[in-house]
């Protein structure tokens, strides 16, 4: 239930009402990075993903 974060900025020129963000970065970039930041399944007491 832990996902990557998106770092976004507003486009300098908005030409479409649904497309006004530029994704600058996605962090952490890998599953290993997510596990390093938040702990893996073994360290978690949450079992919602295991149902």
C-alpha cells in the first residue's frame, strides 16, 4: 500500500485543461528504494495486502 511519490510542476504554458502538470521526478524509483525508505513486507504489521 506504499507507492512512489510524484514531484510535479505546473507547465509554463497550459494548452489543455487536463494537461497542466510536468512530472519532474518519481521517488523512490524502484521497489528496493521503497523498501529501503518504508520497510519491506516482513517489517510491516499491516496485512491488508496479504488478504
